């Protein structure tokens, strides 16, 4: 019998901030695919199994196009020009291909020294101010903000306002009016920045893109996507990852032996980009269930990364875990373009943080750490009060 959920669950179990909502784990125990009703009333499917999520992400019969989403009795507009995460090939490839050589493993590793300097500067300022501190504003947010802004060529003096605007429309806790205002202000700024880069190019990603065939509007969309993805995901991984390690002292000790492997496990265990959606372009059978053409499925990344069919003791944080293969960066043609930069930022960030502040600890009881709401696209902590011995 097919398992059915009346709606997409959002609440995590109290005291378990790192685990998916229990209803998702329960659905997974019944099988990798369940029936669900989307928030706007249309029936759909929820996919929680690792193999099934991975297969759908690689299957061209499932579309990422925003305008094909079938979640209610209304028309969804297409993705704005340039926002290639919500498009299919060949449009997706046209936007992504010019960026690939700027985000190779070799290029990102060459940025290690700069990431180290930024991290050191953040910790210098944090130590100078003294404990307690909010690790989100003092450490987790500034590192990816500075890096992605430098890559795109956003002037230094504009970065503070950028970070606030991105947080406003990614944080999940504002009114529609506030959301619209932040989005409009960011779009207006990026439009002006593109014009500036065309007229006076410098050594950055956005300037290089102006030499191709993308229009100003498309460049604006590409820049917005890179900014939002580059800031929000890594910032929340740095903060939430620190929270998880501080709650698991033995894992923190093991993490320091092999930070690169530990980062992969934190990515799997936390999977802050929780869900994505795909729409079937034709009838497709998924694990014995018929997903009819036009049906939108919810892919639960964070549940797939806890699938016991794929991972031994999946609900345990184990930074020595081998053969990880998580889906935190997605899979297929839409796999995260900036994943290598994120890995550098996290490896350097965590290593430097715990080397500099070996007595780092929470400044409040763990249950008082304020989490982002589950309605946010990216999960994380809003504030992480920490202290240390001076």
C-alpha cells in the first residue's frame, strides 16, 4: 500500500535541530516514494530514498523548469532570465557553460590562501571584541560574503547591504512587502553593476561574462543566483556545522584529524538545502509507482542523505565515515557549481576556528539556539552565541 502524507511536514522534533522532520523519516520507513498534497492543493509525490532522488536528478524526463511546477490551480511564471537553477538544457547549459572554468577544483584551491586570510581577519576581530559573540554575524556570514563578492566584482563598500538583502529574501521570516523590497533593491543594484562591468571590466566573473552573448538582464539573473547561493548555503553550513560539532565533542576531536573528510560528513548529516522539486515531462515509473506526466515531485535531499539503504547508522554524525557520496550539492546537470569553493571555505573555516579558539563553546543552552524556520529555503541557525576562554 502506498504511504500518503496529507501535506509536506515542516516541524523538526524539539531538541533534535539536526534531524529532518520526523514525518519524513517515517515516510522513508514505508518506502522511498510517498503520495503528498502540495501546499496549494495539487496531488504530487514525495521522494525520500537516496537512489530514487539521485536517479530523478539525472533523468531528463524530469524538468527543473519553474513554469512547469504543478502545485495548484494557477500558472507559475518562468524563472527570470539567467537564473539557470530553474531551467533545463539547452537554456541551462547556455548560462552555466561560461561559468564552469571559473569554478574548477584547481581554481578554487588557488583561493585557499585568500579564504584563510578572510577567516583570520574575522577571528582577529572576534577576539579583539571578546566573548561572547554571535558566530553567525562575526564568522559564518562574512567569509562566504566576501569571497563571492570578490569573485563577482561587487565593490567592498556595497557588501554589507548585499548581505542584509540576501538574508531578507532567503531567511523565510519577512512579509511579502519586505521580501519584494529586498528583491527589487538587489535587482536594481545588480543591473547597475552589470552596466558598470561592461563599461569598465575588471578581473572578476561578472566582467568576464560581459564578453559573451548574455544580455544585461541575463547577467543580472546569473549574478543574483551566484550571490544568493554562494552566501546563504555556506554561511549556514559554517554556523550549523559548528553547532553540531560543539554538541559532539568526540566528533570535533576526530574532525581535526581529517577536516576534509569531516566536511563531507557535515554536508551529509546537515544537508541545509533541504528539498527541490521536479516535474515529470512524461509518465515515469519510480520504484514501482507511476508518476504521471505533469506531476510535480518533492525531492527530500536531507532525508535521502539519511537513507539507511545507503548509509550505515545514517542518523549518527560520524566524521570518519567512508564512501559518503551525499546529495548535499545535488546531482546531475544542476549539481552545485560552487561546491568546490564551499568545500574550501568550510575546510579552512572550521580548521582555523577550532585551532584559534580550542575552548570555544556555546554561550547559551543548546535549546536556546535560535534556528531558521523550516519555511526558509536553506536551513540553519539565525544566531549562534558562543564564548571561549581568554
